[in-house]
């Protein structure tokens, strides 16, 4: 039955974080080329950096002359949230949770860029808040609305490659600096930047252009590195096609682990338990490995010599008992190494618009008969938990053990009570008379259980408080 649309004709929107990826998101919501859709209207736009966002602010003031501009989402929310129907969030990773949580508590539809949040707890919170609010949601992993993900799911569910027990995945990111030491230089805050609002719930630090506008992804307090940036695109076909949920084991290793910056390259292995079988294929225990920073998984035996498995920024290899399936980032261009082209039943919903407009469609439908988006928070939340767990595994690699995970309760179950971890502050590398010296400086050892708990559920800076977790 076709979902009945709400009688509301124009969706009133707020945009938070519009100078970077947020620009593409608000464009996707309201434009088709130069044509503006008449069913949406932005009534407020906020960005902490008015120099970075100026071209967008100028553009959208022409489209919507009554649209108000802010350099702090809190001020915009105070004035306009009760008048809005929905929020589009395209800020740095560390502010996704607080911005979206406030909107969901107010009963607003939410579109949020990937990664959904920086941490496991924040993802669980947005999942439950969205369910309680009964609103339309979408994470910005646009490949979820593409044909590639649909085909991967349909081929696997139809038993075309048999049972999958191992998956390899990778990305060519980072393409921004990582593995950095704390910048010693203190730079003056630009007049156009509201640095306090940009820091948001993270610990305050002096301004440096190494953090903003684009390089935030490489810093633990603000981003999630290459994993958080690209796994939402690369791993989504695996998460969806294999009915993955919470892993039971995880381990990570990387290039030198720095105190403040994500490593240059990572290798992570997840173990997922057996899931309920599908009608045409079983879902046994599966191991999934992830690598980034220039690392690639070993090539499958039947891969064409010379063929680059990187397609669109990464790739996924599904090893089945009958065949091997390969796809690119976003699920792009799936194919079987046998050369066979499956003709599986088309059981997945096809999105005929773009990722953002499909969210607008869901916003316009009544909750009781709404068709969920391709990356509704009910799916994007658990998926993002899996990704955020990989970040935790990397930061706990100094334990030198496989970590066992209790997904329902969001905690590791086998970290020794008195175990400690530390990270490098400075690598101390220098050359004297042709001889290399290494005078590494490390953080003081800290209790691993306490550190893990904070990585899972972060402490916010004063003035920023998440709502309580719904029952």
C-alpha cells in the first residue's frame, strides 16, 4: 500500500554545518540543478565559520530571503527549532550527537552526515531517541540508496555465493594528515570563526588551522579517522547483506598510536556471531577485516591480474562457499569472480530520487505508514556502533589481547581490572652524526577499563548535555 502523505505542503528546515559536506546535503534536499523544489524551505542556517560558509550563505539568502543566519546552532535552536519540521546536520563528527539529539527530543525529522556519531553510546542514543520520536531519519551514507547495495543484498540473500564466513574491506583514506603530534603553535582565532561553538562538547584547546575546516577527521576529539569517514560507505553492503549487528570480538592494530591524532594506517578484525538464517542462505559466524592508510587485503585467487579492487575510494570482498563477490565503496559495481551474472529476485526497494530527497519523502509521510529511508537510524545507529567500536579497538591495542564485546550493554567483558594503556605524545626521532635516536614521550599509564568506558560514552564539556537514554 502506498504511504499516505501528510497534508503539510512545505517542510520547514534548519541546516547546521553548511560550509563543507553540509552544502551538498542541503543542495540535495532542495535543488535539482538550478531548480528549487517547492516542498521545502530553509528558515535557518548555522555555521561556526562564516568565511568558510560565506558562498553558501550568500547563495541561500537568494533562494530564501527570510532565512536567518547564525554562527552557533544553539542560538538558532533557541529561536527557530519550535518553528521547524526537520534538521539537516553536516558538522564535524564530534557535534553530530548533541545537535541531532536535541532535534529528536523536540520531535523533528533529522538528516545527519556520516559517521552518525563519534562514539558507540551516542549512536545507541540517537537510535532510541528517533524510535521514541517516530520521525523520519537518514544518515548521509548515500550509497545506501544506490543500486549497488541492492544488488549485493539480493545476490547474497538468494544464495548466489553461498554462505559467507569472511569479508575483507579497505579504503584509500586518509587523504588528510593523521599520526600527528599536538601542534605547539597557537594561532589567532579568525574573526569569522566562532571557535567556542566549533569546539562544542569537546575539551577546549587553543585554535590552530590544523584542526579546521577539513582536517578535524584526523583528531580523536573531533573525528574518527579514515575508519569513521569511509566505513559508513564501504561497509554498509556487508552490514546490510549479512544481517550484522553487534560483534562479539574485535582487535585492532595500527601505525604508532598517538595521544591526540588518529594513526596513519589501521588494521581491524571483527567477529560476528551466527545470525538467523535467511530462506535461501545460512548466516554463519563471520570474520570481517578492515584496513586503511594505503593497506590492502590480500587479493582473492581469481581476481584479474592488474585489476585495482579500489572503486570509489575502497572495496569489499565477500568470500562465499560457492563464489566470491567484490564491490566498490558505496556498493559500486558488484561482480562475481566466477564471471557469472546473477539473476536474483528484486526484493529491495529502489530509490528513484537522491538520498536526501528520499528523506524528504519520508518526512512527508505519516509515521504509521511511513516507508523508512535506506539508512534510517534504526539501521544506521547499530551500523555506526560497529564502526565506532573499531576506533575503540585501535585505542586499546596496547592491551595486546582480543577484546570481547557485550553489545547489548555496550561494554567489554574481558579487560583485566588493573590493566593500563598509554599513547605516544612525541616520537622523539632525530639524527645525530648519522645515527638515529628515538626519545619517545608517552602519556602516563591509565586504567584501561575506565578509558574504554569514556571512549564508549564520552564526557562533554560544561554547557553541553545529552538527553537521557530512553528505556
